[in-house]
């Protein structure tokens, strides 16, 4: 009978401990970093671009997303004009 739980040394835990120790071993003790005003501007640009990219993607694929969600939660899927499987042109 083991005194330690079997999940303590699972492969996932062991891998996490290994990479954590590797990161600790190779990380510097002190960092001489300098952030100029351009760095803050760049961070703001990245955040704004991320939000705009997500908004554009949602706008572009909104009908497909809503159709898939409606199909997922409905008992019988309804035919949609945006559905490529609907055979309206037969």
C-alpha cells in the first residue's frame, strides 16, 4: 500500500515538474530590462488589434456560428439558406 496518492506522480505532474525545474534553472536571477514609451504603445496596439480581429471574425462567421449553436441545442435541425447541406438547387 502506497502512502502517496497515485496522482502525485502521474506523467502529467512529472512533466509539469520537469519543465518548471528547467525554467527555474535557466531563468536569470535579475533582469536589466528597459521599457520605453514605445513599448506601452505597442502593447496598446496589440490589445486593440486583438479585439478588432475577434470582432471581425465573429462578424464574418456569425451566421455559421449561430446555425451550429442552434443545431446543437435543437431537437431537429432546421434547414438554413447558409447551410451547405441544404439542397435547394436540385
